[in-house]
């Protein structure tokens, strides 16, 4: 993962440079900028950006290879910057007989756009994203027109806005890059959408299939379990390809434990990271689970002083004052900090599993009231994950130069999950939720006591929410933090 930025207007050189500096934590391994035909790359402090009216910039987080994978990528008159991973780039290279000039998986995007181009950049981009399997936000320019695109689920962030006074339009991976150049009215690009020459366009690609599912599956529970298990393994394989070691945001719950079991079975060096108060449920369960599965676990026990210390850092990352986001984001921020100290570049999380398989207590109520129609509530939450959960998790991990990948949010898994009847997800008799996922975990070899264990929400399981609300935010120095916070929503 990286940081990308784009800007159009007059005298944009300094503004683009300032944007890239704001995003540097997302890509500490090199920077590049393209403005009106001129390319510059290297250390951000030495970057010499030419003046012009349109520019694209990129901060690189080198994960696998990438010795020749710095961006922007330029093919003839096409220019690309991308923040993301294209999981099927090898298949597409073979399918279309494409020879790469770099070792960046993102090169497949510009290659396909060039191949599909027939006088319209818009049409070429639409055809290209129809081929992609990945999590991405990218922008492409053909010398006259530009397009900025976000993936179907919204795993990778992209924001945009205008400063009418200075007559500039810009987009970037984080809001702070836009605030830095005087754009205060920042908008989020929705998933499965594109900005084409400043106009917002809905793509209606893979997510459209998810939205229109009507739970018509007549498959048996055993077949659904097998399909789900196979897809989970495939999804994890995609997201660890080329890596020798991986970190996992770990709570000891069924979601992250299944991921840990799969990575370990695949022979990838796996380290678990867990954060919480000394007597928190998350730390207790994480330690028990790691011990039973014989996996290394790194923990950080946090106290009130730690919450004070990390509060401004988490606020700067998530870019708004939101107590729920802070409560969940802080343990993830600290876990990513530990992983960065261990020289990791990638972590996995169980994000999305609760929404897909009915994990929250409110889904039990919905199911009791609506029966199978409660599936609509799950679908609605999946479609809105990008608003809070995905933005928050990306922000706090990338603040520590860690790319977070989310296996449960693979479109194939979303599709099958939305076709699994609610009766297989929630047991009304004992109020157990995520039932079919727990059964898959058991088949994968997750210990029985972990399969059956309920888990608190992250902000409560870690104990951080309680310290934050009952102590830190009541202290005199933090009472007005919402008003004082520079980027408060």
C-alpha cells in the first residue's frame, strides 16, 4: 500500500509536494511526481517538481520487490499512480500476453488501459476495472483526461475536493493532504466509483452483484461450508502471496483465529499482535489462544497514561473526533506500531466477518423480528463498512507504515456469505452468532473452546474505551479536545 495524490490548477508544484509530505507515513520508501510531462522521483526532501497545471504524486511502501516499481508509472502518454494490491495480475499478464517493465503488480492497470484504449479513457478504465481482482485506489491520466477510481468494497481510501478561491481540484489517500493545501470541504469517493474529469461517476461493477443478491441459494449447509472454507483459504493465499512473514491483529476471537490458523497451515511465519488493559478480555483470550495454537504473540498492556499518549496520535490518523473510532482504532494503532518495530510491512485482520456472518448482538434481534429478511441489514452494513471501519483501520495502520489486508472482504466471500441463510449464521436457541463460520473454524482445526467462545467488541474487549471515556476525556487538559482538534468533523 502507498499514498497517492493528484491536483489540477495553477502553480501546483509546491501544493503537490506538500501533499506528498503529508502522506509520507503511507510510503516511506520513495516518492515520485509527474507534472505536465515531467517526472521526478527519489527522496521526498530532494524532489524537484516542475510547475504545471496537472500533477500526480506517489509515496511508496515497498512490500514485495518493487526495486523497479516506483511510481508514477508512465506508458507512452499514460500516467498511473496506484495505492493497492492487484491479486490476479499474474493471470491477467498471461491472459493478455503482457510483458511488464517493472515488478509492480499495479503495472497491469496501465497495461490494460493502454490495450483497451480506443479513443476514450473512460471506456478503457471501465473495461480495465472489470478485469481486476484487488483492493485499490488509482488515478490515470492520458494527457487530456484523468480518472480516479476506488475498489468495489472501499478497502482503499480516496478523498477529493475543491478550493474555489485558488481554483484547484485535488484528490488524495487521506484528508490531511487536502487540508494541507486549503481544501476544507473534503468528500469521500464512494466504493465502486470514479472521478472522471472532476465528475463523480458510479461504476456498478462487482458490488452491484452483491447489492442485488436475494438469498436464492438452495445449497446444503455442508456444501456452503466447504465453499466458504475453500474461499477463505484462497483469499488468505492471495493476500500473503510473495510474503515470508505476516502479522495479525489478534483478539483471540474466531475471526482472527481462523486467519491465523490458515496462515500457519500455509507455512507463513505468523506473529499475533494484541493490545489491552491488564485485565482485559482480549489479552486473556489472545494469550490462551496463542498458547493452544503454538503461535508467537506480541502484547502491549496499556494503562491510562498510554491512552493519554496515544490519543492525539490516533486522532491525527483517523482525522476526526469520534469516540467509537478512537476506542477501536487505538489498539489497532498500537498493534501496528509493534509490527512496524518488528520490520513487518503487512498485517491481516478479521474485519468484515461480523457483518457477513451476523456477529453483532443487534443481528440476533433483527433475525428474531424479521427472519431471513434480516439478511438485508447485513448487506446494508457491508455496503457501508467503508464509512467507518475500513477508513479507521487503514488510517491507524498506515500511520505506522503497515498495510492492512482484509481476507473476509474478498468479493467472492461476500457473495457466498450473502447467500448463506440467516438460520445457518444465528442460532436462536442459544443466541450463538456466526455459527457457520465457527463450524468452518472447527473443520480447519481451531480448538473447540475457541470456536464456541463469545467475544466483546474491540473497544470494550481491550478496556481502552472505558479508560478513555471515564478518565482521560474527563481530565481538564482533554475536556475541550473535540473543539480543539484541528481536523474535527
